[in-house]
C-alpha cells in the first residue's frame, strides 16, 4: 500500500511546480467567469433596421391578402418585396377562358399580370417554349402558387399530342426529336424526366438523331419503350449538325460513334493524302469498319 501511494502521490520538485501553475490558471479562470459579467458589458444589438424590414414585409402581406374592391378601378399600392405577384396599378382585372400559348400582351394584362411577368413569358415562347398542360404555367418562376391557383380554372390548352379522329381518319401531331424541349418530351407517354434529359443530352452529343432506333442506345431503353412512343415522334434530319472532315480538328471530330484512334486516323489520312473527295474515303484508313461507317456517315460532309 505504501508503495502504491509513493508511486501515485509523491511528486518531484518539477512536478509540484507544474501542479501549482495549473491550479493558478484554474483559479484565474474561475474568477474571470464569476466576475466578468459585472465589469464587462456587451454592446446592445440594434434591431432598428430589422424591425423596419419586418414592418415592410407585414405591410406587403396585408396588401396581397386584402380583398379586391368591387370597383374595377380600385387602387393597390405596389409590393416592394414581391414585384412579380401584384398587377400593375390601376389595372382592371378580369378572368376569362384562355390558352396561354401566344396569348397577346393585352390579354395577359387583363388577367392581372405585370409587364415583367409578361416579358418573361414572351421570352420563354421566343426560345421555343410551349405550354402543353396547365401545370406548365406554374413552372414559370414569376408565377406564384397563389396566382396559378387563381388562373388555373380558366386555362384551356388543346391537346396537341393525342390522337384526334377527323372523318374516320386518325391524325397525330408528332414531336420532332431533333428540336423538342424537355417539356414537349415529357408530354409523350412513356418518357419521364430521366429519359427527357437523356434524349436531349445524347442528341447534343450526336449532333442530332438520324433514326428512331438510336433511342435504343440510351441506357435501359428497350424495344418495348420504342414501340410505345414511336407513333408520337418524328425526326427532322435537316437539323442534324454536320462535320466537315476536310477542315475539322480532332476535337471537332469527336463523336460517340468514333474512338480517339479512329479520329486520329481520319485526320492523319487527310494530312497525308489531301482533302477527301467523298465521305466513303474514310474507309481507306482501315480503322473505320463497315458498321462504324454507316453510323457516322450521316454526320459527315466534304466541301
């Protein structure tokens, strides 16, 4: 037992000094924590600006939540915090059945949209955007959920991509795979968000589709899917991006159907033998087999 106490409770001079310093530090910390509140005062936070922001927010919320006057000439103060959800001042709002596609500016104004909201919609249409179903209007970020719910009962969009029988003949408006945006692709039964993005991404890599069967090159896209949607799609080959094999670089000739060694072989053959006269001459490189040639040929030109 004595040996135990000697081992654990007897210290040399250096160890005793260390323990003393440690105790002094602990004591000073305890004194600081005890008396610091009495001698040190933290500056008070000024919430004036924050309170002003809260007041503005509450005022704008009250304006938007307020009911419209029965008089069509009633005046509402513009909301400085949400300039996209309040109609222009002194605008008489009236609701009517409408198709949002190519709707004139004056008609949008009657529905209560601001000029900035209308400009945003017109820019969307100018880029080829189209509203294929009611919910598409809600995807425009300047249309709030509240405004959409107000307009939703009045939206009417003719169904373009469903079969319509006219005089015993079936007419189907097909969607072009080489120009369709994601919203148009989503309207096709059997194409969800994943395949809509995959089709657009692969179309960009290819330079455009030459055949519907190229969809089978997408991950897990099988014949059953192709047969289900084949009736609703078409391909405009005039939109295919062509590569001039007499002027292109190795970077420009990069294509999903060509490996890098094949690309280099095509470029080197041109440098050694001069410009190509016909696309079929790329077969002379020996690296372009018959299958590769027929897949890549629609994307090449010689000038």
